[in-house]
């Protein structure tokens, strides 16, 4: 069964060609009809399908459209053209701190995120210790999240997002945050989620991390698909070097 279907997807943003510093200048330029915008196409005619249990790594330089693709599939952005269809629950980890109230503590944010995800307080209370234990934040439960490092924030977000088995897991550079021990632990949990049948979309600048986790890769450049195929072939084409792994991947 296909859990993600992306058909001729294009996304653009309107970009102004003038620098306007305040609201007064904006209205003056608008009245004079001097405001001009141009379309910036972040994605152009992207198509692919993913079936249940497949792990797709998305590669590309900064500005290639990787995060825009994930946000559109997660429902954060609307397609400008084409369509996206998903089946099942989605656990998105797209931006560090997304969904957190930085003035609230870790404890308060766990219950807040649980409510957003549709879980009542009693259910989150049962999962609370497990979430904190995995995130390794036992000593920071009642500290405001605004005082957390980026790694601590990512650990908390990842732990909440993966406390249940999602149908689709979306990860944007999350497995590269934190020390090597947490990276290994989060990668192991991601692999467990894949083994249990979830579909995974994973963006990373670390090609070896994509190779160790994914069975397939998609290479984007300036919003367009350069290559879509078996992980090893795409990674080697993208890096221009033979793939060398410290641990054998499932597809090699």
C-alpha cells in the first residue's frame, strides 16, 4: 500500500524586489503601485510514491527544496501546483522547538504537545517518565525550554514524536543533533519504527547517515528531482565518491 503519493508537486513563494523597513513605507509603495513581487519556485514538478515500511532519504544542498518538501507532505504548506496524498498518522520532526511554548517547562510542554496530538492528560501522565527518560532530561523537567540547548530541545521533541508508532515519520536533520550516544539511540528507535512498518522521510546533510538508515534516496537540486533510486546509487552520484559505511547497511 502506498502511504505517500506526491504528484507533480510545485511550491512557490512570492518574493519582493524592494527592501521596506516599516509599515509606512509599505503603504506608500503600495499606493504608488511600486510593490513588485516575483515567484520563487522552491519545488518544481516533483513526483514519487512511498509504500508502507519504505525509508526515503532526501539529499541536496541548502536551498534545494528539501525542507519545503517535508513541510508540504506534513501539511504545513499547501501545494501551489500538483498534489500530496498521505495515509495514516504523521509524526513530523521538521524544526527544532516547533510546537513548544518556550516559556513553559519540559513537563508543561509534554502535556501541551500531547493535547495537540489528541491525547488526554491521563494518557500523557502514563507516558511521561518514558518520554523524559528517553530524552535524558531527568534533571531539567521543570526548567523552561527557552533555557535548553538545541540538542536538549531536539531530544524532547523526538521523544514525544516517537512515543507511539506512527504510520509516517518525517525527520529533518534531527538525527544529527546531540552527542554521538543520543544520535545512536535515536537512530536505533527510528530503525525500530521502520521495522514495525512505518514509512520514513529523512533529510540529512550526512550522506552516510542516509545510507545507514534508508533503502532509497531522492536527490533534489533547485527544487527539481535530479535522481530517485536505490540508496547506494544516489548517494554515490550525489557525493561523487564510493560509499563507505562503518556498519553494513541493509541494502548492501
